[in-house]
């Protein structure tokens, strides 16, 4: 096993169209156990990563553990497929907090069959700023299994109202279906919607916050 205690970490991520991002961690603790078949068990990984306090556990199987039958040679790996990591890290670095939100993650990944992996994640946080939006409280539940991401009833309370999101993103099947309900002031969260709509929404004045419902299917 390898045990990491009180580490400070800075790792650059693959560049996207904007450039690379920086994954940072402080107060990092972790225990990694290595099985005879090459499986890596993450027993407990904690710390403040990109401003969020993590609690992670899980298992990673290398490709050699569950060797698949002989197949045709696979094309070279496209490094661009990891750009989503850079985009996610860049967004996380935009969160400004007084107390770090808590993020719990449990995963099981087989690198020979990555789409069959599973993951359950939960985020809880209060009184933090994302971009130009001040969030009073946020609760996000996400699960992934067989290449599909399920967004549970996730809510954020801000500016006297609430935003709720729920849906499914089937990465393997290429289908996207997400619903949104909002009772907050749309002008207050304009930076998270469409930048071109900002001048129009800033001119709107509501006596009471409107209720907005939307569904996006692809």
C-alpha cells in the first residue's frame, strides 16, 4: 500500500481550445492498496481539491485484469477525449468559497470496459460563489452506470428562489434529456444562461420571481 499524508499537489491537465488548467490539492490524504491482479483500491482519499473538500473511495481495474478476447487492433487513443477533465477543473476553479463544499464519491472502474463502470457522487455546499452567482445552498446527486449519467433531484437556492435540475445523459447511446425548474430571478443568474441575453434580462423587472420550466432533449 501507499499512504499519502498532508500533501500539496499541483497537476496540469490536457489542453483544450482555451489551454490547460491546473488541478490543485491541499491537506491531501490517501491510501492506495495494490492487489496481486493489478487492481488499485482507493480506500480513502480526502483533502481540499480545487476548493472542494473531497471524500473518495473506489476501485480501478487495469486493462490486464479482465482480459477481453482477442479483437482487432484498436485505433490510437485520441488525447482530445480527456478535454472534459480540463473543462471540469476550470469550472471548479471558478468556485469561491468561505467553507469548502463537501463532495463524496464512490466509484468502480474497469479500464478494459470503461463504459461498464459505476459511480455515485454527492455534493453539498452553502454560501459560495460560482462565476458571478452567489449560491446560498446547493445539493447535487449524480450517478453513472453503463455509460449513462443520471442527475438526481439537484437543487440550488439563490436570490430568494430555487433552481432544480434532473435528467439523464446517455454518453454511450448519445442521448441527452434534462429538465429544469426555476423560481429565482433570471436576471440574477444570467451569466449561467446565455451571455447574449444579458442586456435584455437586465432590463426586466419582476414584482415576484417568475416560475420557469424548461426541458432539453437531444
